[in-house]
C-alpha cells in the first residue's frame, strides 16, 4: 500500500495546509484563498501544496484523515492553487502556438519534430556522472512510482475507439496483468539497484517546485473532465517523445557499469513506447479530435504544455549539472554503494 509521509513545509501555503491536515475535516480548520503574483510553476511552496492535495487521491498520507480527499475547504484551497498553475501554463505556452495542420495527429508530429528542448538525455548518455544520474532518477520518482495512474483518469471520460486505444496503452503500462512487468514496479527496482530508497515519496523533500509541477500537470488535467483533451494531448506526446530518451538513459547506466536489473525500466520503454507512439498520436488523440472536434484545441494545449514544462525542467537539471551543483533541494541524499 502506498503511504506518503508529509514533507517539511516550505512556506505559508504548505504550513497552512499541513496544519489543517493534522486535524479532522469536520473541525473546518482555516484554508484561506490567496493572492499570488510570482511564478507559480517554479514556486516550491505552491507546487508542494498542490502535490499534497493531489496525493490524497493516490495514496494514504501518514496521520491524515482520508476524508480530507473530498473536504470542501480543501477543494476550495486546491482550486486557488490550480488557478495559479493554469495561469502559469498559459503564460508558458503563449510563445509556442500550435501548428496549423488538417489533422491533430499531424500537428502532434510537427510539435514533436520541431521541439528543441535541452539535450538532457544526450548529456547523461555521453558524460553524465553517477551522481547526476541518481539525481535524475530521484526527480522522476515522483511520477514513475505511480506511472500511468494520472493518465488513467481519462478512461471513464472517453468512449469508442479513443477509449480502446487508451486502454491498450495503459494495459502495457500496468504490465498486462503481471506485477513484475508494471512500469512503476520496474522503476522501483531500478531505484533499489542504484542504492536509492524505492519507497513511495521518499525524495519529495528534495524535489523543487518545477519537478513537482511536471507531476501536478498530469493530475490537473486528469482530475478535471473539462481538461480531458489536454490529458490526451499530454499522454500522446509523452509516448511520442519517450523511446529515444529512454534508450539514452539506459545507455548512460550501462556506461556507468549497471546491468539489466537497473536498465530494465528504460529498455522496456524503448520497445513499448515505440509501439505506443502511433497509437497515441492517431488512434487516441486524433481519434478523439475526430469524435469530439471541440477538443482539438485542448489536445494541442496539453501537448504544448508538456513540451514546454518538460523543456524548462530539463533546462534546470542541465544547467545545474554543467555548473557542477545539485539540481535537488539541499545536498545529495546518501545512497548505498552500488
């Protein structure tokens, strides 16, 4: 069973939220609205607060009454955080208009082909150190240990052939019924092989707001039916841009001396996502746009938001690595010898 320990608060928002969560929902502890003028996508306090709000849907949180999941006061507080996050996303993608193509599938392919995000996977493949690869894995643990779950919110919100395409993709993500092949299980095994703690949420305290924003993005799209198109666009490009970087991450680990027990997660994605790419772009995303034309713009927004936010996140890691500093909050956590 997943169980997340509350991390240390990072500011007024998380301090307010965590104090409220220590009480019973019916006690109605104060969770006030806010006025915010900063950069919401990189704000450590805001994104951690939103992450914990979302985690009530995914895991047990130590010492927190599970009834908080649907407490009206928390949902109002979360809505404030989401509004600011959506504002940040709108600003982020404002400079990257969607290409004009007759079909959504073609537009997605063009977005991917024209993306010039930072070459993080190439850097790690050719010159990344063991410590840098460990940091990359710690960053990714916030999503990969629950891989596929946020995108699965779309299943009950689709119908017909797009629904069937999504289920086909998700079945692979969940190991087609074999626990040991579930991608989240494979990632936990990678962490263990690297000497990292594979426990759910073990490194949340070390993750900056920008990393948490990449995870919150999927939950934001997934938990709102109005954003189902954006969720599909996110998943489509997620699959379309996965195979080559994962091959490079696997190569990086092999260069550093690790074996198949550590690289299996990445090697699995090289094969699986090469198959998923066409299904996600055409059967899922383009199929949804054909079935519900009004969602085409939202699908492309989700795709653009993914590319832009992941590019910003990769730039943060790459900048830190090239400057010889940690990309995590604080110093690198101790790991066992590997």
